C-alpha cells in the first residue's frame, strides 16, 4: 500500500486523494450510489481513466452473476449425489470422508497459483477456463469405483472449484471498485441461489437418473452456459476504479509486510465464517435429530433454514453495507451470528434451534464476501487468493473439529465454537478498522 497522492484532472486541478473518501474502506458509514464514468482526455488525446460505461459495467455484473450462480449450481448437483456415489464405490464412512477432503485440498492447493495466473492472463480469461474445467471435472466422480480413485478425481474437481472462485471473485472486486458500490454480497447471493437450484433439481432427478447421467448433464449445462457467458465476458476489459490512472492500472501491487498482514487479517474473518458454514452443513441435522429428538425430515430442514437465511442476507447485503459501512456490517454480523448460534446450539426445543440457525445465517451472510472484497482491494488477485485459501481452510477445519469436540464434551457444546469464532470475526473487524483504513 503506497502513500496516497493527489490525482490530476484534465484541467490540471488536483482532486483529493481517493483513499480518504473511498466507500469501500472499513471506516466508512455510507457508500455513494453509482458513480458517473466519464473518460478524461489529456492533451495528447488519450484517455487517462478506464473508458467503462455504466451499460458495459452493468453487462459485466450480469455475466459475473451468471458464473457465480453456475458455480453454486454445479457444486450442489455433485453434493446431492454423494450418497449414491458412496454406494457405487463401496467406500466406508471413514474412507468416503478422506476422499471428500480432496475437494477442499484441491481448492487450497491451487488458489495461490490462480492468483498469479489472474495477474498474468487476466481474471476474465482465467474465469472462463476454470468454468470449462469445473464443468468437465464434475462428470468424473461417478466414473470411479473405489475410494482412492474418487479422492483423486475430487482433487481435480476441487482444484477447478477453488480456481474459479479466486478468478471470479477477483473480477468482482475490480467491478466493485469501478462501480463504487458494495455489491459483492449480491454475487455470493447468486452462488447461494444457484446452489439451492442445483440441489432442488438434483433431488428431483435422483430417482430417474443415475449419477453418471445426472452429472454428465451438469457438464453439458455448464459448457453451454460457459460458451454464451464466457464469450460475453471475454469481450469486456476488466474495469478499474474511476480514480485509477493508466499508470496505476499497469503497476503491480506489491504484497509488503503490512499489506500481507492486513490481507491475512481479512482471511481470518473469512476462516471464521467458513468454519461456521462447514460445521452447520455437516452437523446441524445430527444435532436436531440426536440432541433434540427431531424426526429425520425436520432435522433435514435445519441446514435449509440456515442456507435460506444466508441467501436473504446476501440479497440485502448491498443495502446494508451502504447504510452501515463495512466495519459495522462485519461487527454486527459477527455478533448476530454468535448470538444465533448460541441459541441454535443450546436451545431446548427444535423450533428454537431452527430460529437460531436462521439468525446465524443472517449474521454470517456478508462476512465472507466483505472479507474477500477487502483483501482484493488491498492486494488484487493475490489478496483474494490468500483470503479464500484461509476461508477454505476454515471450511476444511470445521467439520472434523466439531466431531472431536463432540466426542470430548457433547455436540451441543461443540457447536458453540461456531459462536466463538463468529464473535472473534467481529472483534477482528473492530480492532483493525483503523489499520485497514490507513
């Protein structure tokens, strides 16, 4: 992070340094509406500011939303076929668990590499290539017949999944800076909606299609969507923030010690959030059924309530960020999630626990998007890669950590660790607000 310099307008007048008034800093309490993007012409006739128009930026937002939704759709389609593929491979529960770690492991291994590829080839190209790889690799799991082979192909699937997340999140960070609106939660809402659609469709076709037929169908859908949306994405140049000059656009942002420390800080917020998501995905139904004597059908509703609340929270995230700013959103969200999870874990009745899960989803909804966006604003694709890697590390850590704590204490007590980490995320955001703004 360099020292802010006054920017020159075409008439030679100085504008205030953008860092002090940028709407995406943590200390801001409000964010402005869409900025007007009028190219500045210097004396030689060349443009000194990126020539994006509101129409082009709106088109880019739509295309990126499609890729976020496609990612959620494909991933959820795979998840709902895990029981059938377990039966096909003959894997034990422990062997399946190790094989499933391939998804997270593949993602974590390739995320930092993807950040470098985005710097070299551009976020739009890398997004399209990774979408093709994701669509192709989702067809591989039903072709395996052992847990070892399943783990190997899930490494490939996880690598594609993690890489596209870094690529389109980096592209979204650029768009957020150009629009000067905190729209990052809307992209993650599209991912959640795509996941809900993919899971619903998967449930409908599970009785009539084999896993091979279903996941091959996802491959076809993914390639068709990528062909149309990718063509549009490749025609659009990655945008820059309105105050960025051509020289600033081409100059790489160095990850010095201070910047890296701030990026890791936001990565820790992402980790705390992803820990909660992974824990609720794997343990909420078991908690409702075993601890609160819910029926299997009601127990299955637990995670659905959480996911629905998170989707609603992300759909309203832009308005929330515009009203409260990033610091208040992070602190309020972490606090809300902590209180909700305490209710969900310690409630004496099923319905109170379901209410707690919904409150938790609303609280966690915007923590990960804001953390990734802020890391990207600080360090570009490398920042997104670091924050995403830590986030997926939290998702990888959550389920087994809950399991060990459940053996030592109880599942109810173990789930309170989600509340502890949510409160930790709120405290990190509060205590680092000045450093992140400087």
